């Protein structure tokens, strides 16, 4: 199976809602989700600094926690939690694509086939990468992204 892990974003809704809606204020999140749907990933999950791995339709509360502000031991603990979830819930033969910055994937100890499409790309380059690959002339229009 082909699995996508998309990082959460600092831009969030201010009320309880589905995870895929919580982060829809972020164009990077919206375009990444649109790309993953277009590429027919078998499963798509969100990597959250607070909640760990979340399914798109899980209801979550807004929060203000970021890996960037966590200490190294806190990030390591977060990475161990995510790694444990992956080892329990995914098959060793799954291909995992992590659409996130280094702070998200460097704390994971995953032995599946890992792909890092955003490796070493700043946010502007990630947006460019997505826009070049999404088959939609209006990729920036929020109303055209089905969250």
C-alpha cells in the first residue's frame, strides 16, 4: 500500500472540526492533500505535533503546539510515539511518503520504504513542487480543493 503522512500546519480553525478541515487554512496543507488524493494514495494521515497520527475524518480540537518549539527529548518522545503507531498499524511492505519538514521525519525510526518528496525544500519550493504536479489549473483557489 502507498501511505501519505502530511504534516499539520500552524494555521488552524478555531473550533472543533474534522482534522482535514482543521488545517485547511494552510495552502501548503490543502495542496498536499489535493496532490495525495490525485495520486490515489491508499491511506492519508496527518502528522500532528499534539495528536500524533490522525485520520482525516477524526474530530479534533484546535491547539497551539509545534515541534519547532519542543525540546529535543519531547521531539524524540513524539517520534517514538509515531514510530510505534506505524509499526503497529502499517505493514513493513507499505511505501510511506512523508510530506513534511525535517523536524517531522528526523525523529522517526521507520524501516518501511520511506519517500521524502519535500526533503530539503523550503516552504516556497514545496508549494512550487506541488503546483507543478497537480492537474488543476486553479490549484490556489481554496474552493476547488476538496477537503
